[in-house]
């Protein structure tokens, strides 16, 4: 197409295609939702069990345990943060 | 009953989507009318108790006397509540109640209505309300087949996936471990020109994500609003792309092969390319 015609047909200005982003986002979220649909949300149970295991070895405050999940396309990251009491009573975090 | 001896149970079809506003009622009205036009006896039930609209889309709103809740609660007989369509004589409409809420539907009551309709009709089409709550669950519970209405838009696709999960786990067929509900994808409000510009999810992408057989693609069309304005199911507008696309979908449902039409952007002439133009 000659440039002058392109000028007319694109006079509203070209916007980058957004449909591929829609597809990618859907594929990622649905992959996760299809898995979680099969069972209950496992994170609360996981958190409870981690607290039990860690508490067998060190004394911890169950409130100071944090479990988070970042859903990604190729991999998801499960991050568990347990705050341990320091020797002088000061807390330090272990991940 | 209205006649006919022992016969096979009717096929129960639910038109569902999860998300609201994607075209369930428009599709139910068009599909029921199209099926009936082939000579099949069709009853279409509005399950949206409290927010009935199928009567309006079908143009029978002034003929509603009784509704499905009256039938379930024994206040009216099924024959009294069914409205015979004046355009297609094998088509009947069972309206939803406007004054009650969805708790007025009981599973036993709905089962009785569907079984009674089965004696006289070939197809019972259930127009589901939006959501995945009681009304939607009631509409899909007895389904043999499901038409999942989806717009080329992220929230609609996600909700369709969700409702497919519900069909696979909470329908009667799932609970009784019978053959699963047969699923059909109906993509509505599709705009080939916007797809071509990369602004809208492609048909192939929707199919790849939802992974169920494609029944039809209804193009975005001004004729749909015209049809609802006048209370004539859009399938009766044979001039319109949307009407023809619904007719194709009905034919495919009955086992015929039809090429997908109205998917590509309309070829524009030089003048409309320069000055713009809208699809009919």
C-alpha cells in the first residue's frame, strides 16, 4: 500500500494489538483456576502444616508465618516466610 | 397431557454463560425459534425468576398470565402457563415469574415441569440467568446439552470456563455419573474487523482456550437490537447476518455441515476504506 493511502486508512492512528495479551492472560489464569476447581484451596492447610512442622523444632508465633503464591505462566512461586525469634528475643526472618 | 403416547424424553438444552449481558436470552429466543421452524416441537423456559425478559425478546409479554412458579406451586396447570407462539406453531414459551425470587424454584418442581414438557415436546430449552447461583444451577441441572454463549472478551471467556466446570461437576448427569452434558460453544458479538486489527480475541484463540466444539459465531449486528425492539427473535430476520448465523447454528445442532460465515472483516471498497463505514 502506498504511503499516502496508508495515511488515510490509518488516520485514526494505529494502536498496538491487545488481543494477544488477552489470550495470554486467560491461558494463565484458567490453567490455575482449573486446577484449584478440583479441590479446596490448599494454601490455608499448607500454612497450618508448615507451622506445625517448624514448631516442632523452634518456638514460633503462628501469626508470624506468611504463605503467598504468585501465579505465572511457566512457573508459579510459592513463598513461605517464617519469622523466628532471635537469641536476644529479637525476631529475624528466614525464608 | 396434551396427547401423544409413550415417547422418548425430550432433549433438555441449557443456554448458559456465567457472565450476564453476553446474549443468552437473544440466543435462546433465536435458537428455540429456529429449532421450531424445522418442525421440532420446542418449549423454551425462562429461568430468570425475578428478572424475566425472554417474554419481551419473544414478543409475548402481553400474553403472560401464569409463569413457571405458579406451575411449580400448583397455582396453575402447565397448559395454562405455556404461551403458544403465533409465528411458529410448534413453539411454546414458559415465562419466569416477575414478582418472586429464585428460591421459589425447587429441584423437584423443575423436574416435574421438565418431565411433563417431555411428553409433548422434542426439545426443552432452558434460558439460564447469569451467575452460578441457584437460578443458574437450576437451569443447567437437568441438561443433556449445553450451549455456552461467549463474547470475545476476557471476562466472558473466563466465566464460560467456570460454567463449563459447573456443568461437569454439578449437573444431574455429572452427579449420577452418566455421559457428560454435551457442550457447544456459541460465540456472539464477534467483530471480524476488530479481530483483524488485533483488538479482539480471535475465534481460534477462544476455541483453543475453552476446548469445546464450536456451534456457531454470531457477528456483532445492529439487527439484534432491532429484533429486541420489536419482539421478534433475530433469526426471523433472514436478511441479517446475525439471523443467518443463528440459522446456521441450528442446522449444525441438527447435524448438518455449514461453513462458518461472517467471521472475516467485510471487504471494503476504496471509499469506505478512506471514509470509514459500519457493518450492517
